[in-house]
C-alpha cells in the first residue's frame, strides 16, 4: 500500500480545485500559520521505530521537523519549547471505520449504489467530531452503513476543528495533490446486506449481484478505452459503474464489512476475481481463517467489543482476534465504528487486544500507522516521522492504561483539542449538549430492537 | 492442593483439575497479595477461608489458619464477586433472535404480572460471559421499552436452574418513561402525559385492590357478635404485583434518561409513596438536588453507554458527582439491544474511576453499593465473615485494561479459571 490512491471523482472536481489551501473555503485561513514547537523530555511513541524516553519532538509549518533523543535533535531558535516531562506523545489516531456525521449514502431502493457519496450527507457540526478529538483521533474514514452490498463512497477526513470550527464538511476532507477529496468504497456481505427484494435473500445471491455489477463495470470501462477519447463513442456516463471502475483500477480502496469466516473467504474470492484492493472490516471470525487472510495479503481493520453477540454473525467475536491475525502475518488496525464504540474509547480497543496477548507495539500501530496504510495515506501521517503531517496526541500516561487521559490533540501542526479548556473538557467528559440528539439512521437493516430485518 | 493464578497462561491448564475437585463441601482458601474487601482497607497479603459456601475466616495471611483439606487459590488481587445492579442477561440472549429474546413482551404496554423467573435462562452464554469476568450476582429481568415490561429477579451467575441460583424472586417491577415506551399512531401511550396518566390510573386501581385485600372484618349492623368477613377481591396477578410495590415489598424500577422523565418518576414516587429506583438516568448529573431530596437510588447507566438519543447528555463524571452528593448509586451493565449484547460492570466502573470516581468508590459501585440498593448486602457485596464466599481474582489491578480475571468463586466453589 505504498502508492497514494488518487482518483477521479468528476463531480467533486470543480469544488475541490477551488478548495485548495488558502481557498475561499478557508481551509487553513482561519488561524495563523502554524509555528515551530518543540516538546522536550517526553516519552515518544513514533510507531515507525522504538519508543524514546526523554525525547524531543519538533514540528514546523504543520509537519514533523525532528524527533529523537534530546542529544540528536536540534531545536530551532524560533521554536516554542514545551517541557513535556511525564507526558506521552504519539501520532494522532486513525480510525479506518467511523460513522460520525451521518450515514446517509445509499437508500432503500436497492442493494448496490456505488455512485452515492457519504460526503453529501455529513453534518460538520456533529458533536461526535469533537468527541473524537478528545479521544486523540485526527483522521477518520467516514463510511456509509452496512445495509447494502455496496452502500457508496466513503470519505477520508482530518479533524480540522481549531479555534474557529469548520463551517462546511468540505473543509475537513483529505485531498490529493490535485485537490480532490479522497475516499474508498463501502461494501458488505453477510446478514446486514440481505433482506427482502430487491435486496438479496441469500449469500449466494449476494455474491452473484456483486459479480454481475463488476462485470458490467468492466464492459463499461472497455467501451471507454475503445472510444480512445472520441466523445461520440463514449458510453453514457454512469456514476455507479464509474465508482466500480475506480475500485478495479486501485484508485478507490474497497472497505468491506464482513464477519463470518465463510463471508471473509467470499470477499477474498471476489477481490481476486475483480482485482479491487480490499481492507477487511470487523472480521469477527478472522481468527478462524487467519492463514487464508495472510495468504491473500488482505489487511484487517477489526472491531473490539465488550462482549460477543448481538447478532448471530458476531457470536464468536473475541478479544484474541487481533493477536491471532497479527501472529499469522496479517496487518491489523482497529476501528471504532462510532457510534458502536465512542471514539473517546478508541485506545481501549487496542488495550483489550493486548489483554488477549497481542504484541504491544503492533497494537499501538493498529491505532495509527496500520490505519493510515489501509487508507493508502501512510506517506502523509500515521507515525511521528520527519516530513509527515504533524498529527499528534499528547497523553498523561500509557495509551493502553484505563487511567491515561488525552491532554491535547494536534492536527497538521495546530492544536485542535485541549483538555484544560472547559469547552473541550465538555466533549471529553460529556454533559449537556456534548452528545448527539438523534440516534443514527441505519439504512437498510434493523437490529432486533428496531423490528428485525427490514 | 495449591493453584497459583498469578500468570494467566498457566491458569488455563489447571482449570479442569480445579473444577473437578472444587465443590461446596471442601473448604476453599483464596490468598491474595492485595485483598480488596469493600468493607474496610485493602489487606496486603490477605487470606479468605470459605467453608460450606460461607466466609469463615478473613485477614492477613499470617493470622489465618488454612484448613488441611482446603483447595488453596493464590492470586495477585482478590475482590468481592461483582453485583450487576441492572441487566437483562438471561432473558436477553447472545444471538439476539426470537429464540433467545424474552426480555420484552410488546402485546400490551402494562404487564407487571410477567415474572422474570419464568423467562430466565441460567445457561445463557451471556451469563457465563459475565461470570468469567467476576460478576457473581445479577439483578436481571424485563427490559426497558414498555411502560411496564415485567418483573426482575436476583440470581447468582451459576446453577443449572433458576431455582438453584435464585436469591430474590420478583425484586422489582420494570417501568420505562422514554421515547421507547411510546407507541405510534392511535395506540396508547402516545405521549409522555399519557404515559403518566396510565401509570397513575393503574396504581390507583392497585390501591383499591390493596385496600380490599387489607380490609378488616367489620361489625355486623344486626349483631355485634357476628363479624362480617369482607368480600376478597377477584385475584388479579397484575394488581397483586403492583400492590407489592405499594406495600414496599417490590421496588418500581423506572428507566428514565431525560431530566423531565426523571422528574416524572420522582413525582410518581411522591404521589404513591412507593420505593422507586432510577434506572439509567443519563441526565442525573443535572438533577442531583432533586434526586437527593427524594432519597432515590440510582442504577446508573454504563459509563461507556452511547451519547446519543435520550442519552445525549450523559457524562463520564456522573458517578463522581452522585458520590460527591452522597446519592446512593451503583453502576449497571444495563440492557443492550445490539452490540455488544452485554456490558461488564467491571469495565464500566473502571472508566468511572478514570473520570474522577475514587478507586474505592469505583469498587463499591459494583460490589457493596448495588448489594445495599438491592437489599442483599447481608449475603453479598463485600468480603466479610458470614457472607457468601463470592470472590473474583485478578493478576493485577482489576480495572486496568490489560489485567485478567483469573478465577471466580461463587458460594465457595471455583466456577471459572478461564482467564479473561
């Protein structure tokens, strides 16, 4: 996953190009240019290497400028120096699977809607974004729900909530060098995406419907190639098929909800048939087919919950999943699935995996660098590496301890959360207006309490 | 026989041996480097002796005689078996399908006559799951979601039948004042006002029923010597259950998150002079003076409950604030409709401890405090001579994410050594 995923998303193009830095959207214009800051005497968890005691971290112009033992890092003369004795500094957390801001992509009209974008549905003022910052998160992959075989396009966001909040969701998108918002494609199999017609009723039908669409997309792409740029020979533009073509070209990573061991194997089978790059999500029974996942070289973004069950597919969910997958050679990241797990408790997911024997460093990477890799953005953030974007979480202790608190969260070199400020403390602790007044809208499946399957 | 449970990897191997030899007749001894009693200071290097299921000796290891034939369990930390003050485990099952979902009957909004004892499955996997983390007693029953959904019971998390595990049958009646207990269309209750009107009408009916039950024989007008027996009321299981709320034998557990619903619950309690417990109570932190003045106990929502819908205003600090105001409270596992299907009070108290509740208070919030609220503190909730030998063992600080529960004892019997 070393290449940046850049893709053509023509309808966003016009907006995106005008939203480049210092644009009318005010992407970075609301606060002054980030200064040079040096934290000294900190316990540093760079993630790309071993932890550093009494270390120094320097950021400048929103990027990481230097990191290492005090003797090895030159602090620029204009730097603001902060004594971070007793503090732990780690990369900002990357959540590969979040629903903060809304779930409104595909609707109930059909099971396959790859052209629908979640970014058109998001509420930038959702308090969940603030709570995520309080948990040390800096990057989210915001996804449509799992009630469809293909529920739409996801969008990768940076939590650019500074002294002045973003006014539109466009201000928090992660963009490629051409200014285009980056995201993946959400797919699902198993029971969530099954239902009454036109939704599939069985697993076999689910896979068939997906294959049928990808074959159509292949034919669509073949026509485009055959037209050789001659507009009169181009097929009518189809947003759905365009999205699937992008997936097959590796321009859009498929984020695939899947729980049961045989459903996992189905995802592997389909991804190999059509060549789309896939991240397995949830993967509750991944521990049963860890060897097969490793052989297929598919990374796993896993969920960790307090107990198994709640639906049949999640019955054999276990804390040991991360350990077993990691030991089999699978790349493992964690996710919140927020609102399933509140983002403020994200670090706990990694800690519970360590409880079940997962390697500590791998678990920390599962909150940061591994997630960035699963978005294809590891060259931009995910570790405290010189040159990367300065996304940082500062804690008062070990991130895997229940007693540790996130003190500050920095995004691209600017402070976005400060526990010492009452307005930020509200989102860290909760209280009046710290939550979301609506429960999420889950299209198009319903858990038992909402009357069962649709 | 001495079993060391210090390292979690080794405890798995000995599990089968221990379970074979552990039975109530054989004395059982737990030795812990730290012994948290919830009845006084932590004892360093402490020992508990259990004979016939009860604690017979407890103190510093140097002062305690270990019976000759005892099973000896050694661990880093031991604490009282935990008490979950409000769950639906056993009525609500792991699969969350019709087959294992008996926590909510939706045919009518008012069904206080439904008994938990007729619905509880002691072999439900979620019950075993809780037990393996050291939860030894649960107050479980009908779920939130109907105006009155049914009764609750208190049971140990062991036993093959509810009869074998039961502590208290019909401890409370579960009511809900929330959006979830409203109906749509032309079905009642469709509003909060209607919910209260229906509850009040039913309690008035129950008062009349109770008056008939308690009516004294009256002197006959024709003869002073002939006492006329009052006509007993036609037996009503529904009113009988509510009459037990009026008499104080049962509590009325009211699930209410929004401040206005909490206020309604208090109003109901005042009008009918009934014992209520506030269940969930997300807005409790905004209603502390009113709750304190009413003398009501709070069965507080899980610390990690989701901040949305009617729980939008919940706070990690509510436990701390209730404690500071001396409001009796316990932290619950609660009811979960989706995933995770059940929550573990150990984890919930840990998060409260990380958000301002003192360590000792956090321990009490899942041991002696729920036992007191439920009225079972003479048997469980703390490690004291004479109480049930319900003990949870850990290889470190029980609250720490990476610590394992390495053994669980209920009624003096080792019921789990599967490290969790």
